[in-house]
C-alpha cells in the first residue's frame, strides 16, 4: 500500500471512529434524558409553584446553584446581576467555548390554570400587591437548563471544549428604579465569567405543537421601548369641567391617535411596528377631574429608521392634542431592547442539529412582535434563539392561552425535547471546530 492510499485508509478509519464515538455519545445523551425525565418535570412543577419576580429570584438561583455543584461543575458563580448564576463545565477534551442561556423570573400575574401545582404566591411589584405566576414559561426554561446540566455532566469526558450555562434574572424587566436582566449581566462581565464563549443559544416555550421547534434567521423578535406619557391638566369638580382642564379626555384622544401612527402614518412595507398602552392611571374619585394622567406602554419595531420616525410622530401627536385642549404633556421613551437577531450563518450551520434533535420537526416562520433581552447577548457574540412548542395535547396554537396569560400552560412532554435541542446544539457546535 503506497503512502497516498495509506493516508486515505487512515482518514477513513479516523472518520469511522469519530462517527462511532458520536453515535455512542448520542446514545448516552438519550439514556440520560430518559433517566432524568421525572426529575425534569418535578423541577418545573416546583419552580412553577414558587415563582419569583424579576431581581427577586433568590430561591430559584439557590436551587440552580445547588444542582450545578452537585453535578461537579468546575465553576459555579452566583450573584451576577443580583441573582444570576453561571455554571462552567470543562469537557474532557480541549476546544472552544459555547454558552447556553435560560431566564428564571416570573410575572405579576394571578394564575388561573387550576393546575394542582398552580402558584398561590403574592408579592409586591412597583408598590402594588400582585399575584405571581410563571405566565411566560421561564419555569420550563430553568428546568430544561437544569436537565441540560445533568446530561452534559454525564458525557463531560467526551465534550471537546467548555459549555457555560447562564441562568439569567429579570428578563421581563427589573422593577422601577433598578437595573437588571441581560444588559446588567453583560455590564458586570458575565461573558468573561463564562470564559468568553464564541456563540450562545437559547429557547423560549411558545404556543405550538408540543415538541415542535420554530425558528427564523436574522430578525426574530422586535426591539422594544418603554413609552411613558404624562398629561397635565387642571383639577376641578366633576360637575363643572369647564372650570378646569380634563387630562382624562385628553388622554383618551391621545390613546386613539397613537393607533393611527403604525396603521396610517408609517410605511408598513419597511418593517412591522406596534404601539401598545398597557397602563393608564389618573384620579381617585368619580366626581373629581384630576390634575394628571400617566400612560405607560411599549413601542415595537424591527427597523431603526422606523423607530425614529415613530417616536417623532408620537411626540408631535401628544403635544398637539394636549395643546389643543389647554393641557400639557410629556413623552419619555427608554432605550430599547434591541432586535433579537439570529446570526444567519450560525442558524444555517446549526439547523441540522435542531432537525436531528426533533426528528425533523423544525419550521421556519415569521417575525414575533414580542421582545427578548437575549438580544443583548447577541450584540456581543453570534446567537441563535428558537421557540419550543408546548401546547397541551389536542389544543391547536390559535386556541392555546398565549404567553403572559393567567391561563398559560406548558405541556411537560415537551421538556425533554428542549433538553435534547440545547444539548445537541452545544455538542455539535463544539464538535465542528476546525471544520
């Protein structure tokens, strides 16, 4: 056998050995997922029953840190961005670093699911007593990532590199007057703590057939600003409105005018946009016209130029309507969560991994007007963010309670798919180094 043929023979043997090793690792991953399935569901139910608001995820972060330490993670860092946790698992072979992220916080929502493990927790949110519920499925995200930790620890000797797990607080936004979420984690150096990963992956549970995955390259979820409008009139008795200036009627006119901006004044062919007012407060009695009304809402879009024009038109409409009634008004727009941007090259490279993890149940779909602060990680390193269907059996997506609903429910049967997807993405990404 000449040198050329010997080289080819050795290469074929090496590739065969690698394929055999990969198949053996896949089998061990499946065995571990089956082994922890009951634990996975129990973790999710426990976290669901004990939800914690943004920047207050004390119990959840302790649960996570204890679990990572029990698995022998090389590093477990706590207290990042108040309650964040980072676990670092170094594989048995040298290689690069990849990160996975899960969010842990719940919402100020009173649960109405009727589940046996439904939340009965109440807490204070911005000065109000509220019910607390995992109405966005972050309980599932946390439990899935705990499952990912268990699976990766079971095959650590075969991992060619390092996997860092980032458990994030306050994705839903910190309380008034506080910093939090992905932006604060990055400001505090979380990526350095995570050993400078080259890429990052995350999922979000969503109304869809349980176990199916939905994704989109490029812009996936909208940029989101917080909009605050304060209308100032002049207080008077409700029986004589002409003796004052009524900020409530002015606010009603502003509210209706705002809806014509995305529907009639912005070019909808450039990018979709939405203006929502979710909170209006003014007055204390039915027979007193108050001095002020405050409206709080969100702006959502996929294009910076559209955003700039939207804000300009909001400011003009609010000012002109208030002035026409003899009132005054101020508009404040926060810096937005950026667009959740899936790196197209990374998405294309990792699509086969998602397909393998779900036996091909992967669909490319349209934009989502919701926002996600995972986008802050994606501004630093390439990222891929995808959605995991979790509908109850037999419930079509259009009939399922949406995220943030008090009736939102997660199908526990989908949790294993979430674990498998993230584990497969991490292992495949690390295995592709040098190709």
